[in-house]
C-alpha cells in the first residue's frame, strides 16, 4: 500500500508517491518511481484531485527508478501525511551532514532538502520501503528525528497468515 497522487504524465495516468505532501503542485516534476494504471483499476472512477491510497503489485526486482509495477486498487481515503519537519536555520548544516550518511543499502531512495519559507529548512529521505528504526538510529545517530524526516512510500500488506504480501 502507498499514498499516491494520480497524475497524467505524457498522456498516460500513473500513480506517483506523494513524498508526504498533502497537495501536488501543478508544475511538480515527475517522481523517481511510479505505478502504471489500467483503465479498469478498481476505485479509479472515484478518484478526484488529491491523495489516495493505492495497492500496488510490484515488479521484481524493483528498479532504481521508473515503473515499480501496477496499481491494482485505489481507496478514496489516504492516510494522514507526516507534516514537513522544519529544521531551524542554524541546524541546517547538521541536517545536511546527516543526509550524506544515507547508505547505498537503503536503495532505492530519494534525498531532498529545501527551504520551508520562513520556517527554516526540510531534510527528507523518501524510501520506497520502510526501514527499521534501529537501522536508522545506527546510521544517523541520536537526535536524527529533529533534523531529518524519513518516510516510506510503500508499506507491505499483511496477509491472513501473518506473512508479508508482495504488494
């Protein structure tokens, strides 16, 4: 499952991860990953502008960019996004130092940093899959939560047997 925006790219509808934002800017560039959408995808007619939850059937192996699979079902209600985390200006260098610690083993991921207007800076790691908090602690060290926001874009579904599903 993932929180996505349904957008038209090169004449084709695709589901792109929200990156934790509540609204998509009209001129937003394409995300690194997207899921393809068939015209018959359940829930597609209900979608309006804004965020939705999507169940995505993944390709294997998952590529470093491009199509990660196809959206097999949409739900109108999306989970609540994590608000942007403002890093005060005098801690900006600390946040940027943490972003440089992101290991290659966390691939695929995206790292973004930028201004949040008068509120300061945001340092963000968007991972395709969730990372264990213990692993994040070991890489970033104590206090990373005040400097960097980490958000998975896909969360594995639980099957009836308790095993992780492929989506």
